């Protein structure tokens, strides 16, 4: 699992890029979110609501993404879409180092493959707002996609300039599960939807 990631450049076509640019400039809306359901780390901006239908309509991922994710995990299927959203980090943000899933929650027959696609065309290639993958850094470059085993500790790096670090995150998994967060029970209604949370970002540093 160590350093089990791949980097691909120029994954989107010109048509997909223009579709993304139009959406971002005209329709994208961001709200403040937290790194994890345990509310660790600082707030950051996120565009949510990315279903598999919306993802396919924007990026046509059903046509091209599977050959990119299989080198990380041969068993993965694009049909095992799990999650997707767009993150927008700005100067001063401090995204927490995390895993996308606890390694103890992945059996031998299961997988969790994550993808980060860099989406700001006006940032020149730089490590300043790339992604820490273990003890390495994958530099930011527009239309570059990082594919990795979701059990790897990683950290998106905020930009040092006033440019926005835009990235599309999506994951594919056959081991998603819902769990109860017992810490909520002391101060929240256990029958409320917030008492059940996604098993993500639970291994923080």
C-alpha cells in the first residue's frame, strides 16, 4: 500500500475542459465545510452534490476513468462510484492530513480508490499547492489527476498566492459503510440524521 498512487496528465478533453470552465464561472457555488465529521481542522470551501450522474455529465468519466484507476487497484470498477465534490483551497487554509478510509475497515476483497483532479487552468505547475502523498508531494498542474489507495495518509496543500486551488475529488469503493459516532449521543438527538456519519477522514494527525 505504501506510496500506492499514480499521476496522469491531460486526462480531460478540450470539450470537457470548456464545460468545466463554463460551470465554474457561471454556476459553481461553494459553502464552508470541515475536513471531517469529527470537526477537526479548519473550515474550507466545497462544492457538493456531485452524484455519479452529475459527474458523468460534466466529465464523461464513464468513458475514460477506469483504465486510470485500475493500476492502483485491479479489482476496482467505475460503477462502484462512492463520492465526489469540488474543493477550493485558498491562501491560509490548512487542510488536515488524513486517510480517506481506515485501513482496518478494508478487507482483502475490498478497495477504496481516490482521485484528485487539479482544475485551475491559471496555476502554473507548482508543488506549493500540490498534494502530499505520504512523504512525497505531487505538484499541482491543471488537468493532472492523482489516483491513490484511500488508505494512504495525504494532505492537499493550500496555495501561497491568491490563486484558488481547485480540485475535483472522486472515489470508488466496495467497502463503504455507515457508522454511529458515539460522541454525538451526549449532546445530540441519536435519532437525527447527524448521528450517522460517513466512514471518512477518521485517521487524523
